[in-house]
C-alpha cells in the first residue's frame, strides 16, 4: 500500500531500523533515533543499489516521489543516480577547498616562479593578491560573485589608487581564467567589471629631453658620492636603453665584454623574448672597472646588503632625489624616453633600429625577427654614437653629428 502523510507521521521508532515501502522502489527507513530517511532501491544489471533522497518531513512525500521519478528516468537512460550523486558531492567538496588564495598562489608559482619571470613581476603579483585576499582569499573560487571582487577594488579607488585597482582586477581575471582552465570555477566574474572602475589618467615617466639639461645630469652623476655600485649603475643606465628592472637583474654570465654585447634572457624581458644589447666602449669600460671591484660572478649591480640579491628597484630614483632632481624632472625609467627622443631627433638612425634597441615589441612576429637581424649592425653603431654624444653633452661642448648611419 502506498504511503500517505498520515501514515508517515504515525511511524514510530523501534529498537532496530525498519523499512516501509511506498511504490516504484521508494521506501522510508525509520531509525532507532526516530529519523525517517527516504531511499530509492534500483538495479544496474544484476547489482542492487540505493539512492539516498533525504529525510522526512524536510523532504515531503511528493518531493520524494518526484525525485524517484527522475532517478528512474536516469536508470532507464543507462545512468546511475547514486554514482552521479557521489560525484557531485566529491566535486562540491573539491570546489569548496579551492579558495581564491589557494588557486592564486598556485597560478603565481606555476606561471611566474617556475617560468622564470622577473622577481619584480612576482613581487607585484603577490602584492595584488594581498590586496584581494582579505575580501575573497578564503572564498571558494566557484562561489565568488562580481560584487565581491568589486568591493576591494573600490576601496583601493577610494584611496586614490586607481592604477592599482585596475591592475588588481586584471590579476584577479588571470587567476579566474586559470581556475576555469583547471576546472576550479565555471567563469571569470571580473569580466563583468569592465567599465566599473575609474580609468586612470595616463602618466609618463619624467624624462630630460633637453640636451643641455641632460649634460647637467651626467655631470651630477660623475659627482655622486654615495654607494659606489649605485654610481656605476647611474653611469651605465643612460647608455643602454634598458628598463631599470632589466639593468638591476643583470648577471655577469650574460655579458661578453670582448665582443661588446649583453644578452638578456627572455625570462627577464617584459615581452618574454631574448634581447641583445650592443655595448659601447664607454659601457665596457665601466663594467670592466666594476668587475675589478666586485668580480665576475653573480649580479652585476648587487644590493648593498647582500651580494646574492640585486640592487633595490628604488635605488636609482632615490639617488636622483639625493642629487637634487625631483621626480617630476627625472626617473630611471625616463632615461629610455630621453634616449628615444634625442636619437629620433638626430635624424641619423632608422626609427625601427631605435625601437629594437628599446626592446619594444612588434605586433608582427615575422617582421620582428627580420628587424632583429637587419638592424643589429646599425644598433652597434648607434650605441657607440650615443655614448660619444653623452660624453660631449657631459663636457658641455658643441655636438657634431656623425657622418655615418
């Protein structure tokens, strides 16, 4: 006889569990503690299996029958509802353990640390994670909604850190997309936040663009009385066009002082491509003097605190401030803009050669390879001309353009 709500309510606990059938494999099991548990009995081939549906009265008689109907349909289609339920449970437990912070640290380790990304890049990624972790760090990736990510970003905006907020959103998006690719979440909630943040105004690194002012800076560098390694870095930086991080992380094994070339591996470059820097006689001279002081092992420009660590990212800018130059006048990164502007204004060099010297990426990969080959000899001549030009500006003498190029 099928069960009714009246019969269900009247069922009492006994010393041992007992079962009361309903219909089509559905029955209720009454435990000694008085719980009334819905079960559905079915067969897969010759094997009898059971599916737990819930307990009464939380799951009503009608709801239990509806669940049984769906399970019978699944069995008829070749499925196994108990197995599918177990898989869902395992999946839910797995996803619950996959918090944003757990996945983010895995992403940083796998795609940054193990791929040899620059130390500064890894430090920034961990900084972005630190900004997001208080709000969503312990939340399961699959449960995080857009507003939860937006909240910490808006807090950053409220303090005026618009660029940081933008980069944190970008970092979070990369982590979520990694989560999607590794089945830890179904979508990237940050994709819905585009347009929700204030667009920071573009800023440019302060750079000296007047030759006479550049000469004054070079003379000030020669008079610098701080840490000797910092002075060498200040003397070399204007000549080589590289980003400050690339200079700080330079290691002696990358240099060939006989042929005059510095080969920077892809892992240290912003564009993730290897880059060759022609070295002028002046730069080779500075490096030779530096090697006599420190030796030819490890970092070329080590930290004052430890030879096993590179110079701090703030060292050069701090030195400029100590020399009396404000952050609105000159920055270490701005030296690239100085070289780019004055080299282009000279009219002596192919603009593509200048771009290659600055390691600016080429959107066309084939064209980029072609340029690296075609312009290297010109870049060698340009590097020497630029160093000679800087010497003339330092001396305050009249600049005479080279006749070659």
